[in-house]
C-alpha cells in the first residue's frame, strides 16, 4: 500500500532510485513508526512522513519523522553515535526507532496570541541535548545558555513580544520558510543558523501575520520541552509550561526576503 512519504533528492541520491521507489510504493516503509524528532508515534499511511537518513563512517540508517517535525534530509553522524543508537534498542535495529545523539533542530510554525494580537512564531526544539562546541557534552544541555549568549531573552511567561535580536532574521521567500539567519563572523554577510533542506510551507494566516508585523517571533526550548503539538492551542499550552519551568528563550526577528 503506498505510503505518504517524502523522499528528498538528497536522500534519494544516497539510497538510490530503486530503494526510494520501493519506499514510496510502501514495500519497505513502516506503517507505524516513532518520529526521530519528537519521539511520538506516527503512521506513514495516514500522515505525511519524512525519510531521514543518518550516515556514519561505515553505516547508514534510515529513520522516519513527521513531515511537520522535520523535512526529509541526510544527517551526518559519527559511527560511534550510529552504532550506539542501534545497540541501545536491545538488539532491535529497526530503522524507525533509531535516534542517534546527533541533534537535529526541529522547527514548527504557528500563530501565538500576545496581548490580543496574533504573531507569527517559529518554535525550535532539538532532537537531543546540545553540547557546547569543543566539549565532550557531559556537562548537561547547553542549548539555552548558548542562545542567551547570542542575545535571546529567557521567558518566565509569554505576556509581551520579546525584543528584536539585531543581526538575526527569518528568510521567507515565495510564501515558504527557507532559513533563520544569524550575523556572519567579523560583521560579514549573514549565515544560516538553521536552513530547511526543502522550503517549508506556512499557512496563509501565518504569512499574513508575518507581512503585517514584518517580523517573526522565535521561541526555543531544550529537547523534550515542547514536542509535536497538532493544534496551535496545544502548542501555546506547551510554550507556557516551558516558560513557567524556565525552559524557554525567545527573540523577535525581522523578515528577510519577500
């Protein structure tokens, strides 16, 4: 039975046309799976599903994610990370359950109501703890401290729009989300802090709000704080809870592009 799978050109180039076509036909694709981003169940027969290929030095493992959590993409990891993930599943190396420790940023768009007005927002949550560059990652999750050092504001509640983070921007082109840009080194051209492997669709209402405000609010939380929420009211509840628990930072960013 055909599956609602997204196989990016990048993934297809790695696994080959024959394997990609078998997946799309439903021959080798799972029905149910655990999303490699938000860790909750998914069903490729009922909802759009992304193929995510983790590649180590000698091994490659195909995993699956809700298309609303991650686009189809190739993620480079170390062989130790990949083998460790396989071993951690008690001998069950089913690709749909492999979650390497290499973090991938999951990005969700939604409208957030603040002081009676709807604001376009992006919610960013990694799939694993973030280590400080150059460290062994044994000192806890550094995702929020790293963002605070970049100028993001810690939130205890969402009752006002966060301050604009100068030098950062959200690239929106032809109604699609392409990237979050940060200042380049030594004042150079902006570089991508996060970039979609395939442009992400946003709703007409989200795009209208972005055009009205000419900026986007970005909320960021460590892994396990938000999860995949099917409705905007549930997303807001998760954001409020993360803020109350001291696990949310935010910034406003102007639009780049059209």
